[in-house]
């Protein structure tokens, strides 16, 4: 019987997967990781040093691309490749993304400093430190990214300094005098101009290490570039006793924090001049990833609780809105609403499981890691971008990134599940098989075809091979160090002595609970370390339903064995439901006549309703110990964050059903008109806040860029609400006395074909009579937003509405650099074409279709091609068909300009075919000067602001006209073989 039972157990739980790993096997893999690092490092020293990086295919060094050289792609790895083979088989393309990183300062040497002592190579570490001291200088004419210079160079210097001074690996340098720290300070001083001239405290993305921030530098920077500086800058400040650097990094974080959305999310790209978000996609991937990482690690390294509190809130928003309902994917969503913006994930997001391990959220770390694990199994590497909806690759490159290996290392340290050791072995084998070449390791240009790129980025040595080595080196000092040390986002080891910590933040305040609040139920608890020698020892993460479900998401099928069940070995994991359904019922004693269906009017951030009976709201629970409560995410197919009651004066009973626990909560409150319903944690009674007050500490925070204009019809007392994007300059609607208007208070007098509709030029006194005292509606295009607002203001308008594009093209009108905000005394906002169509429809019902047609055409297409007027007076303005855009030209003067340009072709052909002729000579003498005149006139209009420099504009315009007349006169003289107009007239008269 015992034999039969044992056979049954082995049949259900086979032991053929080889999950256990013997100590000898682990040591062999450790040495293999060391050898891989040595292969890359030795070839860098041999072929590239002291250049920034190694070209592993050409066996040469790579520095800054000052002449934009070319990069090799399209090569499959072959043994014994010669230089001739490489040049004969390579495809060439223009290189990109090089100068932001490489600056001729021996990048790989600096970036790899602390990897050498981690692997126990003290002699190489001593050589590398001395080489940096002797050869590396940052006094170079190179414009580089502040973010990249910080994490790769500054982090490498600081970590190297710490290792040289107090090395836990036994590599302390006795003759070292702090030279690396001095170089770190010199580098930081060269980066500081990016902070000092910023009006918001958000640093410029790039800086010239010799000359500072270029005048032409962009104002747009990413969230990660702003928020991933505090570790390196903070350590530098504390080591040298100068708080300037740390304060600058903290100010940058604060600037981001004050501009998070109402639901706690951050955008991807921000304008440092005005603090407005440029790209509003929120995610955990490229452009934003390390911001969250540095909040948590700053708390670990410096012990300051404020970093932890901010991380808790930011991570809670990620779990609530960025994580998908399955709990496996972290998507790109809109920072204001949480709405899905794209269906891809990127390889940089693979860092998140490692961060989740640090935060104590082990279950979510396991799930997300399984997504990237199955992607690696599917392609033999991790593609830069993968579409989880189509289950295919968007960007196929893999430049030896370390994020997936880093998370594998952290998960093994937390679980000791041998599965993660086998994941590391899989990664090592694939890198050696696919990317190893004679002179190092080449980046994988295409994970599907196996094409290589001739580049070995510095992080391959500073991170990728370091994490692989630490994964298998069980006895490494770092794996047993119980102190406040962290790996930076570049894998550099930073730790501080207690004397460098602020006294008030060396420990948590008494009573604080240092236990992560992120706990979730696992369907199959297979992440627990199996007991040695048990029958279930080979039944780990890989054989759980989580692994099968993750494979299903990315479309990977394991060819080695079938699933025991269509849904996995265990039941398919359920998504974590943070949702609560809120149902509004009738008040006690309400009659049947009062129980009407809700009558909704959509409003910014919510809806208005004449009655709330029967309303069903879906609420999302906030997953943070610091942010109890729920946010309204859906209600009767309308998405909003707040709910208002507008007309009725009755009070309603609110009933709540929590489907999560399949029980009812008898919580009741009353809701009055104009009040905002804030649903607190389910364990607490509900309460009501005044509608004018936010429900959190965001009251004085950065205001929303969206605003609402209510328009009244004074004849029948109807009103409509229109949403627009408020301009970043001038007063707001509220500052001038409210956000309401009347139909007869809107000015839309000028036809859309005319320049007056676009408000690019000052209005005459006669034209101003139609604008004065009204809200002026103008079209987008032909000039700056500020020109439209200023010209309307001078004509007496009290506000300006700019008709923009569609919903995806709606942006905030902003002020160009150098303009004075004080000169604008009226507010302005931009609305969509659809909104404009509705407004025009309300303004003039007798010609609604015509007005809507013209407005839509004016903004959505250029040039304007107005179709025949439709005499129908009843039409839905939101369904007006827009004309097909003209692909030929974008100018309003295209008829004259194109006629001149086209006329040049036959005249030129005739001239070359049949020789000179007086008629063609004369025509060419006229057409060519006019063609040049039109082009130069456009240049003057584009580059000489008429309003700000009217005299210069007038001088340039008249100078061009006089020059054109002079050229035409000269052409006539040449063609008529005369030296003066008098003789020309005499010849014509006598002829």
C-alpha cells in the first residue's frame, strides 16, 4: 500500500524538473558568472580603454559621436570573425542615443569600479582606481544627460570611494587619499547648473560639462530623470559636509510630488519651465521607473521617514490604477483618470519585482517576475517592448539590460526558492549562446532574428554580471550585510556610517510599524521555500498556477510538458478586487412620484443629476495605510471621480454592498445637494464633506489643468457645461468672477475663412465692437496662443476660447519663453472641435450645421475647403463629417504660391530645350523674384514677432518689398538690354 501511495505521489508531482541545485553546481555557476564578467572586462581593457565603451564586433573603443559615425547591426555571432568579415556583412545605419551617455570620460571604467571588489578582484580594483585618478577628467566639451551622468559616473565614483576607504571585501586601498570623492564633487558641480537656472527646481535634462546648460536645451524632462538623483547627491553631500547637492535633489522630488494627479499618479514627461505635464502616461517603466525606486531606497539609506511615506502613497496608487485586474501586468494609464493608454510593457519595468521585494510585497513581485520570466523563455532574451494584447514584440532589442536579473536575485534572497537559481542559469546560457563574441558581449538588436549590434553598454559590467554573480555566490558579504546599504538604479553599492545620518532620522519614531502594508492572498502558496528532502521539494513557483497564468498572458507554451488542467495545476488566480459597489436608494418616506430615474448632465470630475435614486457607483479601494478610503471610478458607464447633486433639495439614503466579502455593510448616511460623498474605509462610518473642499491633503496642491465653462441660455434658462484646457498664463476663470457665461456673451463674428477668425493680427476699432465685453471664440493655428489672447484682449474681450483639435490633441495654451505673463489680464482656454460644434449649435440654431461645418474644417484641416452650405437646420453637430485633409500644402496662400512654383517647371524645360527667348526670359525674371519674395516673407512672419517687435517687423517687410522691386527692375533691364527704365519705355513706345 505504501509503495502504491508513493507511486501515486510521484505520478502527480514528478521530480524530473531538477529544481534543487547542489552547492557544487551553484559554485560552478558563480565561477561562470565571474568568467563572463572577466571576458567583457578584459576585452574592454584590451581593445577600448580608455574610451567610454567597447565595440565588441569591431574590437575597438567607442567614444562620443562628435561626427555622427555609424553603428553596425544585422550580424549573427560567429567564431573567429575578422575585421574584413565585419565590414563585408554589416549593415550600416545612423547611430542614436549615444551622445546623451558617452562624453569621453572612460565611462565603463568608472561605472565598473565597485564590481571588481564585489567579485573579490582587489588587484584589478586598485588598478582601476588609479586609472580613474590619472586619466579621467570631466572638463570636456560634452553635453550629456544629467540622469545618466549621475547614475553611471557619480554613483560609480562614490561607490568606488566607499570601497577604497572602508571595503567589506578586503580591498581597502592604504594609499588612497579621497581622490575619487574629489572627482565626484567636481562632476556634481558641473551638473548643478541644470538645477540653478530652473524656475521650478526641476533640473534641465542635459548639461554641457564645460559650459553649463546650452541656451537651446529643451524644457522637457522625464520623471525618472528628475526623481532619481537623491541617492548619489545625498551621499555626496553627507560625505563632504555640504548639503547643497542633497537639497537640490530633494527640491526636484518635491516639485514632482506637488504635481502628482488627484489620484496620486505621476506623468512621464514634464515641462520644467511651467511645471505642466507634457506626456500624461503613468506606468512603472521607461521614463518613470527609478523615481519610485529612489523614494524607497532613500528611506533605507538615510533612514528618513518622509521618503517612506511618499513611497507608500505612490505605490498604493500604482497598485490601484496601474496594475491590471489580474494582478500580473503594470500598464500605461492616464495619470488623471487611470484609463488605459497603451497595451505594451517594457523591459525597464522588470526592475519592479526587486523593488517590491524590498517593500515586502512578495506576492506581487512573484507574479510580475513570472511575466518577464516567460517573456525570456519565449524569446531567449527580454525585448525592449512587448504588446500584451497582441502578444507580440514592439521593440525587439535587448542591450544586455540587468533589470530582470536584478529582480531574480532579490526574489531568490527573499524566498530561497531554487527556481530563481535556474532562472539565472537560463539567462547565463542564453547570453553566452546568443550575445557572446570574441571581443566581449554584443547587444542583441533583434530577439527574434538574432541580429547583433556593435555595442556593449557599461551597465553590462556594472550590473548585469554583478547580479548574476551575487545570485550564485551564497557567501558573498553583500548577501549577509545587515545594514543600511542599497544598490542604486545602476547597481552601485552605497552605504553610510551612522555618523552621516541625521540624528532625528537614524531610527523610526517610537511606535511606527516597519512592516509593509502590502499583503495579498496567494491562491497556491508555492513561493514558500520547500523543506529539504520532502516529496514536494520540486514543487515550487514554476509549477504553480501563477506560472501557468503568466505564460498564458505572454503567449508562451512550454513544449516539455502539458498542463495538468486547462486552467493550470491550481485554479487560475483571481484578480484582487479592491472594488466596492455603491447604490443610492430612496429616502425614507419618499413618494413614488419622487422616485424618478437619474437625469445626468456630465460635468468635469463628475456629473450633475436631478435625482440620485438608483445610481450605482463603482469605487476603488485605496491600498495604503496612509490613504484610507475609496475613489469613484465608474458609475452607469460614466467615468468620474466626484459626484454632485444639483437640483433637488431632498436627502437620500446610501446603501453599500461589498461583493468582495459577499456581505452587506449597514452603513448609512445622508447626501444633500452640493455635498461631496467621501466613502471612507469599510470599517468606518461614512461621512460627507463640503463639495468645495478636497477630501485629502491635496487642497493647496497643484491645480488641475482642466476647467469647466457653464453657458446659460437667458431665454429658456437652459445651461450647458463645456470642458476645456486652461491656459498656463493669465488669470483663471474663477479669478475673474466665476466660470459662467451666456450665449449672447459669446463672440463668434468673423467667418472661418478670414484671418480675423484666428486673431493673429490686431483688430480695428470697427472689428473690436463685436468683441468688446464678450468671450471671444477664435481658431487654433497661424500664430502663437499668446498673440491670439493679446489681440483679443486689446479688442476688449473678457476671455478667449481657442478651438483646438480632437480629444487626444487637447493641450494647454502656454506662453513662449521670454514673454511676460503680466501683460495678460484675461483668461483663455482651449476646447475640442466637438465641444465647439456644440457651442456654435447652441448659439445659432438657424445655421447650426453651417457654423459647425466651418469651425470643424477650420481647425481639423488646413487649408480650409468649405463644402457647400447645407440648408438643413436640424442636425447633430457631433456627427458632422469632416472634409478630407489636403495633403499638398499647409498655407492659406497656396493658390498663388503653387501657381508660381509649378510655372517654373515648363518655363525651365522650354528654356533649356529651345534656347533663350524674350518671352520666357521675361516670365522667369518675374516669377523667380516673386517666388523668393514669398519664401522670405514667410521667414519674416515666423521669426520676427509682429506684436513684440513691430518696428523690426515693419522694417524687414518693407526692406523685402523694396528689394523685390529692385530685383524685378534689374531683370527687366537685363532682358531688354537697357540700362534704365526711360530707355525701356522709349523702346516699347516706338515698337
